[in-house]
C-alpha cells in the first residue's frame, strides 16, 4: 500500500501513543508545492480481513458472516498508520482509487486526535476537503471494503493525504458532555458469528452494536464505548458491531451531520421513527419492514448479566466519544469487571464493564485494597452515581475526591 504525502521530505517515526500504539508517518512542511513522497505502509493494528495487492488494499479471503444487521456479507477493515503533520490543520484532502465489482463497496474514513482522544470517523470523499471537528496535527485513515457473499473483491489504492485549510468548518464537534439518548435495546446473540470489526462472538460476550461505522472501535479496543443504564444498573461496553437494522444511522449526531435521515431529531434512531411513526414507509435502509424500534444491540453478557434484562427494553445510552470528561480504560485480559455499589469487593454488583471499555470517572475515593493489572491500590473510582470500580483494574489518572 502506498500513501503519498505532499512534502519535500517524509519520515516514518516509531512512537507509542497512549490512545493508539501505532507507528506514525510524519509529513514535514514546505512553503512551495513539493514533489510527492511515497511511504510504504501495511494495514496497521486493528485491521481485519484485508490483504495487500501491489499498491492496493483488497478485501481478504474470509467467508461471508452475519452480525447485528443480519445481512450476510464479506467485509474487511484496514487501519492505516496515523499521519503526523508539522502543524495543526482544520481539514485534510484524501485522494484514492477504488474498485467495486459485483455490487461491492469501498470507502475511506478519517479521524483526528483532539484533546487526547480520537474523534469519530468521518467519510472522506476522494479529492474533496474533509473538515475535522477541531484542528489537529495527527490524523488517521481507515479503509472499509464490503461485498456480497459471492463475487469479486473491492479494493482501495493510491491513497494520499494532505492538510488543507480550504474547507467549511465542521459541524461535528466534541461536546463538554457526551450525548445520552433513551433508546430501545435488543439482544444480539449470534454466538459464533463475526462482528463488523472482526470479533468472533462468544457466549456471554461483552460489547454493543450501533447502526453506524462512525463509532465502530477496533477489535479489542474500547476507544468508542457506551454507557448503557437501566433504572438500577449500568454497563460500560465497547462498540464492536454495526446494527441493528441500519449501517448509516449515526443518530447520536446533530441532524445536519447525520450520514442519513437528516430530517430526524438528534438522538432518535431511524428504526424507532420507522416503527413508531411509519417513517421511510416503516422500512430500514435495506427496504426491510422494521419489526422493533431498536437503536442498540447488546451482546448476551451485557443483556443478561450486566443489566439483568429478561426481555428487550428501553435504556439510557451514552456515547462516550461525543464528549469530554474523566475517563479510564478497563484493563483486563478477558470477560468483564464488576461495578459495585460501594468501594469494596463485598459491595453489591450493580453492573459490569467489558474488556477494554472506557468508563466515565466522576471522582475517586478510598476503600478496600485490591490487587489487579494496575498494581495494588485502595482507590476506587465512581463511574456513576452510587457505582464504583477498583482502580487496580482501570488504566486511569488521578481524579478529585468524592
């Protein structure tokens, strides 16, 4: 795969980011129009079911699978190494070629590192400026290729990216507080199936599906996570699948910036409008009659164990990447971390946090000493009113006392 940067000189630096441990490609500045410099790159961490064919990234050979949207398809994701520019830019221009045989699709997305966290992925049309939510000197491109169960394989090649300030300001912004919406939750199930990010679903799994790839985290990552709460319990889980019903319904965004269904109010899923109000003829983007208003799918461990649901239900869902504030990351090798109603392992379990999920942190307090992946500590973090997790299992900084 060749990434072309507008620069006189370019260098690849190996460095470690707290939020994304990937190699960086650095594009130095130049006042004149420089000759393009090619940087050879391979699909980076978090990529799944793609392969390199000359200067192209092409869909891999994995068979068709089915996830939350219940559409059987072949899909692949290639995350490219982040690009470091010499100065912050408000927009970028990505150029690339695509091949989409047999009703397949290929797209390129971009995101930026702002205030220590990655912004949401945004589609980058070839040759057109893509505005960033805020100015940043670090951006990353992602390639998504999708095809029917049978047929040819889509590809993306000849990718280049450069900073530009010739773009209208982005309407997408990181808010002070992340958006919370009241949505209908269903159970995904599908044990043995494969999610949109390549995760193979296991029994009592911990993740959620949302109906847009804009908030899809890499397999094993929780940089896009949600807090899902009932009246008495909460779960913090990574977004590892796309669905239910739709794949381009980022309903948590303002209406004007939604990928589709821009006439719906922020926070209202298209499936809910279709089911309750006959919106879009009562159908989803695939033309299927919407049988329930679901705006989020919960893996079995979230549904049955974390939230103790016995049937589909309305929940409050908070999309953590849409806002700022205290954060920590669950640092466990598998499974989940119990959330308790007191700063002690004897406190009642009132929720769970899945592997790699981000958790909101309101404050910290002292309690029972616990030994975990982060050492031994008597600090407990309040992640919701009346809910605590042991900091010994959370990768996080220091917070104000409760």
